[in-house]
C-alpha cells in the first residue's frame, strides 16, 4: 500500500492521535487528507499548515448524514483512519445511567463500522486501499476504570477482524492498532510516561505500508500483550486494583 499521492480520511483529525495522523500522512506525500471533526473550525490550523491538501470536513461518526456526506465528497479516498473516540471517565456500575456506555459504544464501535461500510465500495473502486482502526490495549484486557470504553474497544477489535475477512476479496487491507498510554487529552488523568501521538501515527503508517493486520504501537501495548500471555489472571487482578488506587500511572 502506497501513501504517496493517496487521498485519506482521518476521523477525529483535529487533535491528538488524529492530528498526528494528518501531519504524518501529509509528510509521507499524501495528496489530500480530509480532516474529520465535529467542528471543522477546530481543524483550521491543519488547513493553514497545508493549504489545499488538509481539508476539514464536518464529521460526527455517530451521525449517518455526516458519514454519507463524507463518502460523497471522498470518492478518491484510498486510506481510511478510524481514529475518533469517546471516553467518559466513569465506571459501569457507578455511572448514573447507561448514557456514557452507550455513547462510548456508538463512537468507538458503531462509528468505525459505519465508516467502513460507507467507504468499502469506494476503496474497492480505488484498488482496495486500507482501513486503520485505532484501538487500545484496553481492547485486549478489560480495564474496570475505563467503564464502557474498554468493552467498546473489545468490540472494535473483533469487528476489525470480521471486516478484514469480509473485505479480503476486494484487496482492502484492514489494520488494528493497539495503543497504550499516549499523551492526549483522553489520557490527561494518567501519570507517568506517555507516548507522543506522532509515534503512534508513525507506527500506523508503517503498518499500512507493510500490510500488518494488528500492531502494538508502543511499549505499554507490548507489555500488556506479554502480561496477558504470561498470566492473564494476574493481569486481571492488577487492573481491578486500579479501582481503589490513589492515582493511575504508567509505571515509568
């Protein structure tokens, strides 16, 4: 899969990992990057950095009309980065209702699924292309402090595998990025070392170029996978202890 000259769409592209993906794609030679954001004005700085190449568009991944409009605009898209995410910082049992968990599932699971369905025919027409789903180590091990976020990322990981199988016949590459602790607004409550978003984007572009199905993007993701293989019950217990911890830290 070649990035040079490609047209890409990044959801949640106005900040954090999404913003890093936009910049990385442009630096790698992508011709056009559509920057999906609920408020396109929040992506204006990227348009200023790359006039005519970074194009902000209104895109809430939970709104079908937004997705349909993005697909109508992005007929040349060959790379879809499903990055937009929601994390409401509450637990499943202490939340006052199910609204937070439902929204996390809508944004983190149904959103990427809807984007994949909308763009699959476009990718097929453009030679197959690539879909990258930005997931989480919380989608490999259940993290009770993450409430509905962790279950939604489990669902997203399973969906990625299913989508990969369904789109194999049209030669669409479907990649799951397993992300640990990254220095974004979503992880502001976490102490300790956090990976820069640019490193995650760099890993994602390498996965696209090399056709990797699933990639651990950083040290924490690698360590979580190793701990899960070594002693899953011990890892489960350590995750449960976070519920009563005075602070959450990466340990570095």
